[in-house]
C-alpha cells in the first residue's frame, strides 16, 4: 500500500490557482522525485502534504488516514529556503525543534548525540547558528528534519549550496534512511539527481501532475530510437539514408534510423564494412529532455 | 498545549538570558538616574551670559550699602553717567550699562529701562536683569512709602484647602492623597505606555525575522500558526513582565537616590530665583510632604491597584502585540512599510498616553472617564486613574471591554497571520488583508 496518496488536491490563493488537481501516490520506502518548473505548484503541494496549508478540495492520505486538517507528525520536511534562528546555539536549536516534533527531552538528547557523532559535528554544536558555514548549517538543518525518525522525509533541493563532500554525506544518509524503510520525497530542478537517486517521480506543471511513474520506465517510454556507435577506425563519409545520421564527433556517431531499420541492421552494416566497433548503445533520453519536452507539450495543450 | 509551552519557553529564555536584555534591564534604571542627575544639573545651573554690567545711577537712587551683586551676572553700582562709562566699556570692563533714575511718582508701575550694550542678551540674561532691576525699584518704593518689613509680610495670605467629608467618612483623604495619586498614576500610565509599545514592536520584529529567515516553514510543519503566534505573544509578554517587576523593584531605589542627591543641591538655587510666595509654599510642602506622602502610600488600595494594573498591562499588551504580529506577518522584510502600517495604532497608544497625562490633573473629568473605557486608551488612562480611587465598577467594566476587544483582535490577527506568514514577494494590500481575515 502507498504510504502517501494525493487525491485530486486543489489549492487556490485568492484568484490564483496554485495547485489545480494533483493526484499521485508514493510507495513505501522509495525515493520519489517531484519535478516541475518554477511556479508549478511544487511548494504548495508539499505544504499541503506537511499540513502547513490545507487543500481547498481533494484529500491527502498518509498511511491510509486522511490528514487534510492536521499536521502529520510522521513527516520530516526540509524546505528549500533554509532557516534557523541565528542567535541560537545549534544544540539548543535542534533540541527545540525535536521537542516541537513531539520527542520528549531525554529521547531528543539521545538522538541528537548520535547524529552529532555521525555527521562529525562535535567541534561546533555549541556554536551559534550565525557562526556556522553554509555546509554546517545544512547539516544542522538535515538533523532537524530527521531527528524524530519520520516515515516520510520531504527534501526540497537538499543539495543546493553543498560542497561535494557534504553532498555525499547527505546522500549516504538518505540511502541509509531509505534502507531503514523511510520514504523520501525529493523536490528538485536538478534532473541528473533524479536520474541518479530517484526510483519514481512525478512531474508537476501549472498545478497539475503531467507525468508520473518509475524513472527507468519513463525514460524507456520516451526513447527516441536513437543509437550511438564508437568505432576504432575512421568513419566513412556517409551512411545509408535510412540510418539518418544525427551527429558525429570524431569516431562517435549517432543515428536515428527510420522505423523499418532495427538496431541490429546498424550493427550489421558496420561489421560488413569491416569497421571495428568499440561500443554500441541505445541512447535513452535524459530526464532533462523529457522534462523540457513534457512541459512544452503541456503548455501548448 | 505542550508545544505552546515549548514556544513560550523559547521566546522567553532566548530573550531574558541575552546579555543585552540583562544589561538593558539593569542600565535603564541607572540611565534614568543619570538622566535625572543631568536634568537636575542643567536646571540648577541657571545659565546666563557671563557679562559685567554697570548700573549707572547718577541721581543716587540706590544706597550703596543696600546693593549686593548677584552670582550669575556681575553688577557694579556707580554714580557715573553713561557718557563717562563709555570709555570703560570700550576698554572692555563693562559689556552693558543700565541707566536708572528714581521714578517721578510712586504710583508708576511700568518702567522702561535703557540698556546700552552691543551684546545680544539672551532670554535668561534679560530675565535675570529685569528681576534685579525690579527688586531695586521695589526696594526704593518700599523705602519711600515708609513701609516696614513686617508690614510687607502682613500683606501675604497663604491658603491651603482643608477638605472635610460631609456624608462620606473619608477624612483621611488629604491634599497629599492627590499628589500621591498623581505620582503613582503618572508612573503607571507611563510604564504601561513604554511596555506596550516596546514589547509590541518586539513581537513584530520577531515575526518578521521568522518570516525572513524562512524558519517559519520548519516550525509550521510541527505546530499550528495560531500556536506559534500565541506562544510568541505570551513569551514576549512574560519578558515584559519580568522587566517590569525588576524595574518596579529598582525604581523606588533610584527615586530615593536621585531624591537624596538633589533635595539638598537643587532646591536652594532654583528656589531663590522664584518669588517669595512660591518659595514659602514649597518649603511648607516639603515639610509636610514626605511624612504625609508616606502615610498616604499606606492608605492606597494596593490589593486592588496592583492586580488591576497587571491585568490592564496584560490586556493592553496583548491587544497591541496581536496587531503587531499580524502586521509583521503581512509585510515581511520591509521595516519602513511595517512602521507605516503601524502608525495609526502607534498614534492611538500615544494619544492614550496624553489622555493619561490629562487624567493625572483631572481624573474624574468626563474625558478621562470616557477614554478610560475605550480599549486602546484604557490600559494607560485607567491605570492612571486607578490611583485616584475610581468607583470599582469602572475599572472592572473597562477591563471586560478590553478583554473582549483583545479576543476580537486576536481572532482577526490570527487569520491574517496564518496567511501572511507564508506569503513571499508580493506585498499585501489592505484589501487583501481584509480578504485574509474573512476567508475560510
């Protein structure tokens, strides 16, 4: 059963429709990408899931329970625009946020100690937030999000502003949490991250979900019949017209053959010409391409 | 409820245990003492121009023996005429020459005295010269009329009012009770004003800060907006109460310190420049004053005034803080704009202070009574009037009205707050604020 389901959720601010009928469901223990151009309604959607705002119509279900008008405690949310009280020491701050999430004081202290150990924060957890570097703040913010062991973790652009080392550290934590059974919802513009991390995704545009499903399946469904060959030898000047050469770069060439031509026909031609083939693969469209294409299509219609 | 408590605790402890709070709390009473000392010093130095003045008295109107030069301006009495003195003026020995002559008849009361000088005389100096010359003429007239000192004193009639209750047995209400009421009422009104304004602004800044550094989303994914708003208002309110308590303990101390420092130093000089009648009255008041004021303080209904004052404090603060929170949530980072929208409300509070100051002089005038029921004024005006023993139903009714208004405004503020706090970018117009108030 899905851990989170949105069923025809709508939200209007004054006269402007921020979210106009979004439905999707997120299976348990998966990393779920939420994509969409700026102003598509991602943040509003997340706010309705977290209970910060409430839908005008439609329902949000968490573990099968309707949570429209409550603040579900099984969620940990890290907003894109991070903020902590600047004047508060990290430790006090995280204790405060943990207790607001419903942890009692001793549990909060125990959990926090573990996290400080794990994320190598020992040297600076007594400092005030305003004295921290951006990466440190990010770590603190991450702990604030996960300290109460949420079943659902919602991360809005979690890697923005992080150096590669911190990025990896957070990535490892995400994977670890996922393996422990946490469901992670990822909101981002960075398409390569979706390809890399997410198993499933939903694409939101103009307040509607225009595409959702398994990331690999989506890529397969959007394949363009595009093939790439890299040869050992010089490439011939031209290829048969049905191969439809798209581009070439040194000894690398891409074809988009017509529908009657099969991949094996391409390979056979090369072998017949005695050209040594180093590699041969079908090019799946990147999520980036799919994103742009889908958004453009949905804007047109 | 538990979360509300957590928020209150955080709002309170982050403020109260801040160095600046501790410093401010301790320094403000000291600052007030320093201010008092400074004002006292300025008042006691009746500063006039440092000039030498020759009083040219060719006709011998004044007997040399009776003339004493004053401290501030250096006078010399001389029989030489102005023309003869001119050379001395040129040498710089005198900066001014005043020509006097005996009045032609003793009935004359208005004199034009010629002052020959190139200096520009400031107000203090002219006043000082005028009073000196006036005394010279007065003494001259007294001598010519053959009046003795005792005859002069016999002209005085000092009045003090001795109030007697007719149907009510409240003989203890004396003149001093009005003075005590005025001081106590004034202090309470002023404290109310200062606290309502500063604490309200603190709430607003804090709301704006949360909105600007975007922690608001993290907090709101744990608690309801109304909890956060209430927690903040209550927490900051407790900070105010803490400060108030500390000052209430400190203020009498500082009062005593300033009092002892200046009762000896300030009085003689200031008093000497006043006319003899006031001087005498003041001395009398000072004699009676302290003992009767102390006894009056014993008669004040502390058991009623103090809790009432605190209740009005809570009500007034809450009303203003709720409005501040709503405005802070609606405007975001624009300090200037927030001040602008605050302006009407701030003006109401300031007006309340003026009404309270009026209520010190006339606590039972219809203006004072009516304004002490109006919610934005009542915290200041009613707490001023409390010291004057108003009929008990008045503060209670005023308090009920205030509380109802608080509930109404808190309700509206919460509606603006929960929408405004999450809005970024576009500035909210008054029309939109209205929509937020009444939308679902």
